[in-house]
């Protein structure tokens, strides 16, 4: 069978291979500590699940309007209003996860041969969404000295003739860092009139320090926001997210959403309305506090073992650590850590090329006792690896 050329440019997720190996170790009776996972270990909270069950029981199982049910779009608008940001629900498009939003945005904004600037390291699927519409993600290496976020000067320099916009994330995956507010102001001003800015805010809410802003919309009301119920709201498997688009994009995105998806998942939408209820928000907040405790424990634990974290994450549930003091490149480090010590983490090469061979992502999507166990095992591993 003749397949499309783009398939040859799509890399497998290395972490998937590691996950398969982890499953083999588990099948052989070993306890594996999972620090490679990019989703909360908590189940969806009770008020949300109850709303989903109730929706099923009353037969809410048909298609909905392509942009989502009005009550959910209004609830999302209310979420911004509580942050003193006005977003008219007509600009809110409910999607099948942020992933569905990425496909809509790539389809709406990029022609074949055009480029979007992304960060290296960054979320690897961004490249694939660009490639799916015949466009290209141009990587901008981000540096520890800039908190692994691009400066406007870097974006400006990378902005060639075929570049149509930038896709950034704050907090970012795999580094967990926010774009500092002053730099974000420069970026928004610089991009204005030149192209689009998409800000992936799917880790918004999961921030552990005092944040300088909640959303890019405070700084640039014309920015495009990508959001999700997956992370802060703990609903990965419900496949629901949203995008906020400027008025000028609503019509085009509506036509794309109608044709590509017909509608976002119905039961998930009804469940998600309850995600903004006081009970669910209280639960989300208590989970954030638990993540914050794990964040500190894992950070200090890794550093005490000589695994330097060049920039402490501000949010998400990741720490991006330099594993080169083990004497191994990060792919070998991750493979041996899993095979010999049964701790899974993600090698830097899953997120790009820049310094990837020395970096690994550690997720704190495991409870404190698991993190303690992982640290004990990593300590033993470091002794063995350093002896060569
Ligand atoms: C930065 C980033 N953007 C988008 C996504 C896609 O998330 P979802 O489709 O579950 O909303 C992820 C998933 O891990 C992510 O890390």
C-alpha cells in the first residue's frame, strides 16, 4: 500500500516504547514507579463523574452544536470572568481535547508550505498537527537562562517570510515554566499585526508559585488560547478542551469544526459543566496543593542525588532535569533506570533536539510514597551508573 509521505516524518513517542517495557516488567511481577506519565493520577472528581452519569441516564447521547453546548461555553466564559477577563462565549469553541483544538487551529491558520514557530524542547505533537495540514513547525531552541521560554528577540530573528505565527505554552511541557510577564508583553506587542499567537494554557491552574498572570488574554485580548479539561480538571479520558479565538476566526473555525468533528463529545460536555461547580473547584484546588508538595519533594530529592534541575518549574506536573552527572546520555539513563531499577521517566529526545541528550522529564503524577520509592531507587542507580 502506498502511504502518505508525511508518515515518514512522524517520529514515534519514545516514552511509548518505555511504557511497553514498563508493562513487561510489571507482567514479570516487578513494581514499577511511573514518573513518565503526563496525566494526573487522580480520578475525575465526583461532581463531574456524577454529572456525566446523570447526562447518560437522561439520554444526552446525541450530537450537540458544533461549537459545544451553550451552558458549557457560558461556564467557560464565567471561568475567565472570575479572573477579570472578559471572553464572550461566542468566541469559545469546545473541542475534543486540546488535541482537537490543535487540529482546528492548524487547519484554520496554516497553508501548505507555511511555518509556525514552536519551542525546542516543547510538546512534540505540535509538529505533527502542522505536518497534517502540509505546514511545518520551525523549532526555536529555548535556553535555561530564559526559563526555557523564547524571548521576543529570538522569535523575531526566527520569523522568516513563510512564518505565520507562534505556538507557545505557559506553563510548558516538558519544562513546566511560564513565559515571564514582561517577555510575554514584548512577544504580544511584537507579533501584533505580523501573525498569530497561540498560547497553550492547558496547564493553567496547575501553578505552584505566585503567577504573574492567569492567561495571555489579560495581556493580549486578541491572542488565541488553547485549553483543556485534561490536566487541572483531571478529565484526560473524557477528551474535552476548548479554544478561545478572535471574532474574525469564529466563522472559519465553526465550518471546520462542523466538518471535522460534527460536535465535541456530548456526555463529556455535560460532565464538564460541573467541573466549574464550587465542589469540583475545591477538589481541584486541594489536588493542586498535593501536586505542590510532590513538586518540592521531587525537586529536592533529584537535586540531592546530583540530578540538577536547571530551572525549577512554575507549574504543570513536570521537572526537567539534567541527568548527565550519571555519565550516561538521557536515553540510556531512562532505559537503564527502567530495566534495572524499575523507575520510568521520559528522555529529552521526546521533546526535541536541543540539549535533549542530557535532559529527562520526571512527572510528579505519583503520590509522595511512590516518589520516595523512586528516589531511593534513583539513588541506587546513580551509584551503579557512576561506577561505569
Ligand atoms: C502542552 C500540551 N498541549 C496539548 C496536549 C494535549 O492534551 P489533550 O488533548 O488531552 O487536551 C498535551 C498533552 O499532554 C500537552 O502536554
